[in-house]
C-alpha cells in the first residue's frame, strides 16, 4: 500500500477526536495538510488562522497554556521558516505543549519549486531547546507518531511528505519517540535514513546484498532526540556510515549522526542529501535524480565508501 504520511496524519487526528483537549489549527491549507478531516468531525475545535502562520503559532501557544493540546499545521517551509521566531519564543522558550506539523517537506513537493521545498526545516527545529523532531517513513509510522505526539508533553515538530510512500511496516509495529529501528542487519556498513528515503535505503541494501555486500539499514523516525544507544551500538559493529535524507546535509540527519559519532566513536561517513543548494521545480522523481536521492546513488556511495 502506498499512502502519503500527510494522509495518515489527517486520519490520526480523527482518531484523537475523543480527546477533547486536542484542537487543530491550520493556515488556510487544510485540504492540503489533511487537517480538514478533523475539521469535519470536530468543527468547534478547528481554527483556520488564515495565511498568518506567525499568528497561528501564537494562538497555539495560548491554547496550550490554557490546557489544550494544539496541532498547528501548514506547509513545512512556512511553519519552520516564516514562523520560526514565534516557535522559538512562544513555544520552545516557555516549553509549551504545541505540536507543529509541517507537511509538503523536501524536494518531493515537486512542481511548487524551491520557494516551497523545505530543505532546512530539520536543521531549524533540532536547533531549538525543548523541541522534539519526528520524521516518519510511512503511513503506519506517521499514524503512530501523531498519537505519540499527542501523549508527549512538550513541543514537537512533525515532518510529513506530500507524495505517497511505500508502506514498510505491518500494523503491529510500535513507534516510540527517541527510538530507531533496524530494518536489515549487516556488518560491513550502516545506512541510516529517515522519512521517505528509508524505502530507498532498504532497496539499496537489497541490491548490495545481491552483490555480496551486507549492510545494516536503520530507520531513525526521531531526529531529536536521537537513539544514541542504537547508533553507538552499531558503531561498535561497523566502521562505515552512510546517512540518507531528503534535506540539506547541513544540520540535518547526517549532521546529527556525525555529531554523536565524532564525540564517541568516530567513523568514516558519506552524507547523501541536498548539497548546499535550493530545490527547483520539477517532477519529484526527476528531482530525486538531479539531487542524487536515488537507490543507485545510495548503492554507489556505499560501495565507494567501502572501497569496492
């Protein structure tokens, strides 16, 4: 089954309707973010802030301070960029219980172009004290991440995709904030990924296995806090790490993993992601080719790192 994580988000919000403390805000994009699903079920707990993202974050902070659990939704580029000051000073600084939801993240936004392709949002959000950063890889993980975010006391940034992604998990999968997941086992290298790139990392590992190269694939749905124990345990098993993300390599997943390993068990690394450039308008698959976010590039980068 292929389903966009934003679709799973909308459905999960509906599941939360029985919790009367949950409220949802949107910046006039509810059809796209899928928060419209909640608005139809609970119109009295849904607030359209209009094209006023900064105001929406302030509203969400006030609602949280009154005991509500607000989910503030808009495109990732607007949520984290346009409203950064309000997230910093009205949500993270006072450590209030707001869930910031950024949909349409990364270059997979496609034809909307570089102005709408948020490639720096993880870097922005993980730099903020008190912020938890979650980037689910499929619809099953996204649903559980939304439910977990509602239970978590404190600011959360939930990063979601526009395009459909392959479902990697069965319904008995258990997501937990701060915990990673081993997708495949291997001893020669570790490929660490997040979001919709996890499926590509898994496919790359299957190709490498057929070539006699066995790699461990790790899904990190939580970028902050990192699953340090899993990464350090893996660092005791392998000498090479490849990180894969639909985000700039500056300040994102690769940076987070590198920061941890460099201070504890340094390893040779290759970071696959956006290489210090903006996105551009185009079909998502074509953009993945242009920016090297392909299964083939993961395979070749891993082999190059291993000297094979």
